[in-house]
C-alpha cells in the first residue's frame, strides 16, 4: 500500500461542529470511510421517505392507551410518487374517507381537539415518536372533548384542516414526519391549527419541529403542546399571535 | 399567425404564447402540478414547432403578464435596448437558436446582444435546445464581475464558502470556514445562511467575517444571507456589510411573497455602495433564484416555471450583481422531480442567465425527497463546469447541516478544477500561494501544523 488517503491535521476541530469537516482526501476524492458514512446517512433518509406507515401497529398501540379505536384515512395521493409530486393532493381527503368522516361526525357532538397522525415525508418519525408523545400529552388534556384519533396515509399538514372540520373540532393537532435530513431521518413535526377548515394558511398554525429523542424529546414536546392547546382554546387562535407570546418557532409546513 | 402545428397525424392548437411556452418546456413536475404542461410527448414537440416559427419580436411586443399589473414586466419592457436587439430582430425563435450556435457568433456578439434580449426570448430559445446546445452557447458567454477579487474570467471557477451551523455557533462556523479555506475555497464569497434573524446574532456574524477577511487580507467578500431589510438596517447601524443578499423571483406577486420589491432592492444597493468596501469593483449584490418559486407563492400567472425563472434574471440584472445563484434542486420534487429534471433546469438557468448578461453560478443540489443523489450532482457539476459556470458552492462534505440539503463539497470543487483545468479567481489564487496553501499551479500543498492560517485560527478556537 502506497499513497494512502492523507488525514487532515486539524481533526480536533471536528468536535466543534456536526458539519463534515476535516475528512481528509485522496487526490480530490473523499476517503472511502467518509464516502460510505455519507452514503449511509443518505440511505437512511431515502428509506425514511419511502417506507410506508404501518397503520396496523399504530392503531394497536393507540387502542392500548384506552381512548377508543382509531380511524384510518387516505389522502387523494394514491402513491408515494404522486404524493411527492403533488402536495395539493396530499392536503385533501380521498372522497370516500371524507364522506365517511362526515357521516360519523353527524351523529357525534363537537370536539375540542382532533388529533391526526400521518406519515408526512418520513413515516418512521410518526411510527416511532407519535405514540410516546401522545402518551405523555393525553393526561394533560383531561377534561377536553377528544375526537377519535385519525391515522392518515400520504398526508400533508393541511390534510388536518379537512379532517378537523369534518370532525367538528375546535382545534386540530397534526403529527407527521418532517423532510428527513442526513443528520436526522426521523424528526416528527407537530402542527396546531385553530378552527380548522380547508384553505387555512401556514401562518395560521403553530409548529414544534425536530421532535425525536436526540432533538426535542417527546415528553418535552408534550409539555409545550399542552400549553399551546390550552392557549389556543382559551384565546381562540393559533398562528403568529400565539407564536410571539410563546416564543416558539413557527416553521413552514412540509 | 395561428399557434398550431402538426406532429404525426394530429394537429395541435395553442391558445396563446403562455400555453406555447409552457407546453414546449421539457417535462418537469412543477408545470404538471400547475396543470400547464404538455399532455403528451407529441403535443410538446408541436409546441416546439410553433415556437420555432414564432418571430422573436412577438415575445417582446406581447406580454405574458400584463404591464399594468406587474412591475417586473414593466422593468423588462422599459429597459429593453432596441438597438442591441437589432441584429436578431428579424429572426424567428428557431433561427435565433441557429444564430446562437453558429461559429460566427462569439463572445463579443453575445455580450453586445444581451441588453437587447428579454427573459421571454431566452426562455423560449432554451426550450428548443438540447443540453449540449445550452452548454455550447453558454460557454461562449463571458460575464466578469469584481468586488475584492475578479470573478468570471476565462478558465476560472469561483466557489462560495458556505460554513453554516444550525445554531450559528461562532466556533462551529469558524471550524468549517477554516476547513474550506484550507481547501482553497471562498473566492466567490464567504456566505453564511443564519439560523437566527435576531439583529445581535446577525451582527456577530458580520463582525466575525469582517475580522477574518481583514486579519488575513483575504481577497474575497462576506455575506450574511438574511432578508434585505435586515441588511439595510445593518448598514445603517454601521456594521461591515460587503454584499447584500436577496432571493428574487420573476413576478411582482412572487417578490411580494419574499417581502420585497424593486425599490427595496435599489435602496439596498445604494446603501451597500455607500460603504465603498469593494477594492476592485462595485458589484455589491448577491441574488439567489430557483425554478418553482413563483408557483410555490401561487404567483405564476399561468406562466411556466422556467420562464418565470428567466424573468427573475431581469430583476437581478437591474442591480448589477457580483453573483447570481440558481439554487436549482433545493425546492423539492414537486417542482423538479429527479436528477434528470434538476440537471436540465441547472443548464437552462445557467444558459438563460448568461445570455442576459448575468454572472451565473449554481448551487448544484438536491433534497432527500427528490429522486437524486451524488452521482446526479457529479454529472451536473461536470456539465456546468464545461458550460463555464462562474461559481458553485463549497459545503463541508456536501452536507449542509443548517439547511438540511446536499450541495457540492470542498472535494467536489477540487475534482472539477482538476478534471477541467479550472483556476480560482486570480487574486485569490495569489493569496493562497502567499499563505503557503497552494503552489504556483494552484495545487493544494500539504497543510503543515505551523501553517499560519491553521495555527492562528486553531489557537483562537482552542
């Protein structure tokens, strides 16, 4: 072996940032280990985008929490490829599901809060972190009238607007997977929208992002969400007005 | 003239110029989402045939977005140089393509023509071009700009050093910055996308970059990529602002979505010029663009995303930028679905910008939900290097940990320099030699532990 990859001499600087610095080089190329590290991170992110949501497992885990059975719906995007290219279709319910939700809601009363768990751009985020978050959140919502949990496939944030309106909910909470990055393929986003109806804008929502054990842990996120739910219901709004006071980031929806 | 043509046994008719341009565009997901893409491959070629026979003049005389309701249209119409347009004024779009490709059309002719071209003309002709045509014509164009170094000279490629950090941590940014400089990156600009928009956090970044550039006499310029209004405020507060950045789009309504208009950009340019911080030139603006921005703001007026993008270059051109960067794959697969669409768009944007006289660079990039990977980026890097792109990005390991997307790495720029024989900006190349970072051919030297930049900056970070 001659001319191995030359290591950069300031590797100690790597401790200062998560950026891929001080990788060393072989000619103009990256050393093999660095190249494969990158490939592994990209592979996890790609798989996160394309892995389907296991709705059976989610529904079972939800039932075990003792809040009644979950409903399952699908957006108008009938495949992952369509979902990725047509965000507008991911924001609307499949017609049969819309009719079914509306029929059910006709016999039920109003609700304070509807909760939607969707795949978004990374089903593993919803699969792994939604139930731990809800398990921590539900005890803090005692006394609130909760609509049945809705599990949604090929869902964008705004799908919650149509679901919340159909369920006659004053507030809708949507939990779904955020666009995966190389450093975090399973970040969950939580979006809260008061008076949900089709056509709500992103500025009318509050958002918590990067919910995952190594980011904003689900239990901590539950505390913030419980505060936001209380504020939203008592002040009858979500969005910029709530964000400023709570000092929470209002991020654009995926 | 009727807007109709036959392909095979069928005749296709089009209602107006907007429809012809949209349906002549190579397939991309954004136009399909907008509902304006060709319905079949044959219809696309029919639209191209109509476009080929269309007089260029008609694209000047007939507006896609009304003059009365859009200040970008007014800018395009009012700044059109009829005398510069004269050499091609009698041509159809198809003839114009052939004129651009002809051996007798060179750098001087293209530079003289630029003020006579409108975004709609360059977008139209690009739709009749294959990728090799886009490269062949763009590489004949030469757009040179300067602030503290000179960018866009023949045989040169500059790189933006992009040392972003998710919490703007000064030491984290400095570590990435040092790594980039050691790779000979940073002649286009040292540009940070801040996570914060608080004035104090931004001020710290401007001061840090200013001190670094002054301390080592680096022939480059800094930029903190925040909203233009924050940069105007920073200049008024006495902060050391080199370049003023802003994202721009091709319609008045889309720019309103960015919270800007032409008057604000003019104010920003005048504020930056007032500081007189450039030593070699007065190009003080840095613009970013990208296909799909108008559609995502629901502000496209039924115009296809590539033509909207070319209109953004008319906005940029007005303010004499140092750098214009098409951030081509950042927007996501609903606008550019896969590597093929991203590569095509990158070549179109570079071609259109260069024809209009802009110092075009490209953020060769993608997100994890697009059907693309590093191999696609390698392809576009070589293609744009061949086309003579003015600058690209330099991101540690191609992984931007603040913006969460993948761009080109410090290694990638070394690769394309070696593969295509591309040098850095001359002033920066000399600085690297003086610092002992590169030899007289621009090849990186092994970094010794006592190298001054490394020693001084590492000490500061200890």
